C-alpha cells in the first residue's frame, strides 16, 4: 500500500490537523496527473498493489473531477484504489447536490475498489462537534459505509483516540462499528 494525498485543500478546520490548507495558501496543492502517476509507478515498482487515495474536503473538486481522476488511474495502471474517506464522500454529495447512493454508484463505476475508515475519529457526535465540526456526523459516516456494503463493497474503520473523548465514548465508537458490521 501507499498513501497518496491527492490534495491538501480542505474547507474543514479540524482541531488536530496540521495537514490542510486553504485554496490560496502558498503550499496548497492538487496533484497533477503526472505527479500522481509518478507516485503510482514508484508504488508498482516496489511491488505495491493498492493506493490509499485521500485528501481533504476540497470544495473545488466535485464528483466529476474525482471520477475523472479514478478513471485516469484505472486506465493507466493496474492498481487497487482504496479511496476517499466518508467525510469526503458526503462532501461530494453536498457539492453536487447528489444522493449518497448516486455518489457511491458513480465512484464505483469510475474505479473505486474499497473505502478507508478515515474521518471516523470517534463516532460520537459530541466529540466530532468539537474536534471536526465541519465533517459529517456519526450517522452520516456510518451510512456511507452501510450503503457501500449493500453495493457489495468493502471498507475499513479507524479510530483516533487519546484526545478529548471519554472511555465510554471509545466504547460507543466500537459499538457503532460492531452494529454496522
């Protein structure tokens, strides 16, 4: 696997993030096809078979741009795309005024193979509202994965802990994931 951040532009200001930039920032980027291709070629040369493709909630990149990106990857390389966190997927729907099912269908048709668990942090809205108030809610995060699974897709779940959450909220996170499974 290789983690490739296709953009660092994000409209969410999570308290823990040192990664995201605003569109006009001097170090803001969206990878060109050439830059992305070079990273994928390096991965393949080292025996890699999958890329974890994530970025931020970039309001300038809609579903068409992301689907074009996935098609470019699939047309050019034999590699698995494990891509886009649930918050990115929810944001694509909001930007394009599309249903979650439509966003997931289009991403799958464009080449998305599986969805990573990023953006889960702690699946408790109290915690999410403080740490990442612009990201999707717990129920929205879970619904992305639920609908993806119904389409036959696979996904993972992550947990970012050790900040403001309580032990009970960690348990609640695990319970929500277990119930989804």
